């Protein structure tokens, strides 16, 4: 698969496989670090009884300005302990999470869920108590086991040295959920948590967290944030993520509380921008392919300026990843 993506894209687009040989060839974002883990302060927001979101304190003011935000997370306090969602990228952020949890409860962290194999979601697994059960998408565990050091190199490249990434050591998940699989965890008191592997929606390692009764949804990286953010489709595929993004969006009730992967708390309407973007990208790239345009010609034609509303990473993502992956998949589908 690694050579497949290198042959098609000429760069390592595979964030979940992190081809270390080609890291230097990857297009770089306009700012490094994308966000600075040494400067992030995490805050606590109660979204339902015993259910909390952990959000960067800058998210309320900066999300709609297009400024990339650090990883969001959260936790659920159950009868016997805590289910933690995301462990963050570095010890200084993990320690903030634990402090926020301890401001609410002294119960142990019995589960920790990683919604992605990207380091900002899982690199602090090694800091968890030995008794904590770690849950991941099945692909995430396999990829982390094979490519942990490469993933660390990639994260240092995008988020900077000296941000607490280097000390991380691999700790394997205890429970994995296969593609199209799900797992329900009853935390007691009507707090049922459903973990759903609907991937790829952003990567092959996606895991969604849903509380049906409370209608609280941790959307992870597939829904980075509301407008003006656009999705990060790194993984060399497009058509399957588009279908899965729509599947996830359609299943959510209109009154859901949505905690995106890197932004302020929103609702179903708040993540519609992601759906609108990928639908429009699919439509315009299909038209370009039907006209026989090359990839470079398609880049000139499919500017989608109506979606370029100030997100700092728009050009990096749209022209470096999203559009090329759409072109590849749509071109292949046309040939078949």
C-alpha cells in the first residue's frame, strides 16, 4: 500500500501509515507548528449529567476565525469509573486532562478511547494507569504497532520539536473495533456509550463516540470543526470518506451536541459545512475529469473559492490532499 500511494501521489499522503522515507516530500502547512502544544490550555464544559467536553480555551473565540485548534476530548463519569475520550499528544496536555477530571471526580479512569491513530489523540496512552483499558479502531492498533516511530517523526514535523512528542512510547490497545463494527459500554445510570468504526471518514483509523440517550457525539477528525474549516483527507482516498461522512451526518439527530475533533462545541448544523464541501468537491472534480482535464488543470479549475472563507489551512488541504485524492478516485471510477 505504501508504494501504491507514493506512485499515485508522488508524496507520502498516508498520515496513518506515515511513510518515513517520503516525509520530506510532503507539502508543508503554512505554519509550523499548526498549533503549539506548549501554549494550549484545556478547559472543561459540562454537556450533560456526568458528561463533559474538554476543549481548548481558545476554541470559542478562534474556531470561526479559521484558526486551527488543539485536540478536543471529554469524559463520562460512570458508576465505577471514568471513560476518557482522547489522551492528547503530550504529557503537559494529558496532565491538564487529569486535573480537569479530578476537579469533578476521584473515580479511576477505567477506559480510554482514541478516536484516531494520529499522535494528538493517542500519544499519551503510555501515561495512563496500567489498569486502564484502551480502546481503538482495529486498523489504528495495527498501524501504531508497525509505524509508531514514523508517526512520531511526522507529528514533530507538523507540531514542532520540544512539544512533548519525543518521550512518547507505544502502548497497545486492549480492545479494538473492526471496520463497520461497534461496541457498547454501559457506564451505569443511563449513560450508554457506543463506539462506532465507520471508516474511512477521515482515515482508516476513525472511531466515533455516541451517547444515544444524551445525544452527545464526539466527531473526531472527520469533522475537524465548523466553518470555515474543511476536512483533512490525507489518506489517498476520497469517494469512500465522502459516503461515510454523509452516513454519519445523516444518522445524527438534529438536536445532537457535537464535539468536533478540533473546535468549539457545535451541533449537527455546525458540521454541515464539511458535507457541503466534499459534495461540491466531488461535483466539480467529476466535471473536470469528464472534460479530460489533467490533475494540474483540475487544480486551476477547481478553486472552490466559495469555501475559502479564511481557514488558515485551506490551500494546504484543498490543493495538497483533498483535490488530488478526489481526482484520483473519480478518474479510477470513470475508467471502471
